[in-house]
C-alpha cells in the first residue's frame, strides 16, 4: 500500500498540474508550458500552438470570435495588470500559420466590438 502511495505521488510530481479551459474544438486556455493561462490552438493534425501568451485573465466566446484580456508579463515574469492587452480572434482562421497570429487592439475598440457583437454578455474572469 505504501509503495502505491509513493508511486502516485511521484506520478503527480512528474506530470504536474495542468489547468485547462476548453473553449471549442480548436481553442483552449492552458497552463501547458507556463504558470499562467495561455490561449492554445489545436489544428486538424492535433498539433498545438500557443496563440496568446500568459497571463490571460478573462475571455468570452461569442459567435465566431473569442475575446481575450491578457495581463502581459513584466521584466520579472510577473503579470502586469496596469497595461492589459486586448485580443479578438476569428475562430475560422487556422492560427498554426505564424503570419496569422493575432495582435492586441485598443481597449476602446475591444469594448465597442464586444458590446456590439455580444449583446451585453460579460467576459468570464479566470
């Protein structure tokens, strides 16, 4: 019995504790390779790509778009909540192509589009 407990603890230490939030069949938030949540894209060949780095603090899937709020990491590797970045991703795009990686937009454009397209739905805090 004691050997089973040690084996279980060793397995947990080796595999880590990955946190995930599935958005749809291609997108998920994950702590796969970092401490904070990143947006990952899984293409049709089951290859995974990091789309928006950590620290994602809120999201919403609305229609064909995913709205993301990120607190980028500062020089010390800590989330900087003073300068959030905003992203709107089109779910019909294959983000495995590096040339199609999303870029941040202004807070005003983000909020305006969110309000117009999502009928007052609120972002989900993480």
